[in-house]
């Protein structure tokens, strides 16, 4: 083999290594961006699910508070009526 043939083989090998390195780097870079985009997308989906879950919890709590307020109002009316009845009974005994 001649000196020129060895140099050509060496140039071809270097060119092959450089092109493989560029291809590997490009694939890694694009893959990393894709993975980051997918991760961000999954984070957003998880946040949306969490927000919906908390919204349901808040709505349930609002309904429970509303129901409890109605019960408190009913109990206040009952106490007021009992106080009036008690007052009448006290005056009746005299």
C-alpha cells in the first residue's frame, strides 16, 4: 500500500468518526429536546389533574358548608322557639 492510500484510508476513518460524532450529538440534542418537551407536557397534565381534583374538593366543601349553614339556621330558630316557650312557661307558673 502506498503512502497516499494510507492517508486516504486515514482521512476516510477520520471523516467517518467526525460524521458519526456529529450524528450522535445531533441525535442526542434532538432527543433531549423531545424528552424535555414530553416531560413538560406530562407535568402540565399532572397539574391539570391536580387542579381539577382540588376544584372538586373545594366544590364539595362549599356544598357541605352551605348545608351546615342551613342546619345552623334551623337550630337557631329552634332555640329561639324553645326560649320563647320556656319564657311563656315561666310566666304561666306565676
